[in-house]
């Protein structure tokens, strides 16, 4: 357990920057077979414990830790499946955030949605309460693939959800797609891309399937019932997505993300630019004042800690200025525009610049005018290798 007083000492002087807020809603109707995120089954008593905990957590950070006047530019509801909660409950959480924090009038307020958990009325309530961006988890438009992924909606439900969202007034709609999972073919991936584009989203996220410890897919493989991702085939599928989406007028602005002009996800840009963000809810992660910290991944422990007036932190890691510089470089390189090298003159900076030069000689990084660094096409293939070298 961490008291607010102790945490203030850990953080030191609070930054004068603006803030992003992430709300982790841990509830799902069923676990997708690729997912290893912390989740809870939807039960009324658990939902009440979550809602009560959030109120306490908001107050501790805003009033007791002194974040109340810090301008909030982005809010993101993720999970889990946020839309398993009733629209009035989601609206209440957003209103509580507005009460405790200085949310800007033009803040981007995103919410993730499962197509099977929304309706015209629920989407209308969300839009009227202030949500400005909807991220719909489609993953695939192939019915057999969706069955294999588990817990997924069918393509018809995705199309219906997008139509309802537009009627409710949402103009910023993103679709999440996945590629390279067991059983997927090039032909089905092409069909999924075409179906997604036919819905005219403003944003698309295309994620390579990864084998996460603790996921049902991972357990199957450990028991000899499945196969690991074919990374070579994933690269072929990725190339298809890049070609198809750019031809359709989308910009690839981050390794896994594409958008129409002006529709980048502003909240996720905070992560890649290493700007301050505060995570609320069980298992939520935060980055603030040169510290990373995460909440307990257990709803009961989270709620009990907050009832006692202590922060529900599971871990706190303080970062040195040089570590912040390195993280800013690694995360910034996920953006295709690259990242400027702006660092303090230290021995660590000299070592980092040497690493950048070596990666450039290997064809993984390109150093442009005025010291801006970006991944080359080859570097995009080996981004994890680059990250390990820079950290």
C-alpha cells in the first residue's frame, strides 16, 4: 500500500505539462483467445466496487496529489470491454473525471467498444455525454476466424455498430484488426481489409498477433494443441496492409496505426512521445514526473486499498533523466516521422549517439537533418532489436 504523502516524495516536483487519462474497465462478457489482459466477469457487486474505487482514486490524485489544475487533453476508456458497463455508468465516470480534473473543451475522449455490446440508444448516450471517438474491436470479417478467436462479434454486427455510431453523431471511428493468427490466409486478410475500408473509418489499427503468456492461445501451444505465429507470413500480411491502406488514402503514422489526415489517436500519441498520462482502475499503468507506476491487477485489492485512503499501486519505478531520454527515443521511433535527438550532454548521451550510429550503419536507423532519427524500412521489420539496443 502507498500513501499519498509517500508517493509525493517519490514523484518530487510535479510537471507543469498537460495530462492524458486512461481508464481501465476490466469487465468482459468472455475472454478472447488471444487476450492476456486483466479482466473480470461482469457482476453487479464487482461493478459497484469498481465504480466506488474510481471515485476514491480520482479524489486522491486530483485533490490530495495536486493534479486537479493540470489540463487534461485526452481521455481513453479501454479494457476489458468498457461498453459492457451501462451507458449511464460510463457517463458518470466521465462526469466524475470532469469534476475532479481540468478537462479541455476540445479534449479527445475515446472509448473502446465490442460491437455486440452497443445499441443505437447506448451510442447516442455516449456521444451526448461527451465521448468523441469510438474504437470498435473488429479483428476480422471472416466468420470462421472470428469463432476461432473467441468472444468476437460477426462482421454484420461490426457494420451495424459503425452505422449506429454515425447516426449517433460519432465522426471519429476507428477499427481494430488483427493479422497473422492461426488459420488466417492472405485471401481472408485481403477481404478483411476491403470490408474495413468499405465502412469508411477515420482510423485503422492493424496488430500482428502475438502469443501472450496466460492467453488461451498460449495455453493451447504449451499443451501441444497449436502453433506459434509464423513471423515471415506476418511480414507478408503487414506489407499487404501497408499497400492497401496507403492506396486507399490512409497515412501510416505509427508502426501499427493508420489514419485519414488529422485523425491520429491523440491519446496514443502521448505514449509514443512519453508525455504524462495517469491510469485509473485495476492494472492501469501511468507515467508521470519521471516515474512509471501501475495499479494492482486485482479488483478486490484495488478497491480495499482505496477505501483505506491509500493508492492501489503494485509497483513504482523512478527514471533518471537519461533513462527518460532513452525511452523517449525508443517510443518515438514507433512513429514513422521519427523523433528528434534532444538530450543532455552526458556520458550516457555519448553512448546513445554511438548506438544510433551503429544502428545506422546496419541500415536500421536513418539520421536526418537537424538530428531527427527514424526507422528505415528494414528497421521497421526489426523494431524490437532496435529498442533493445537503445535501452
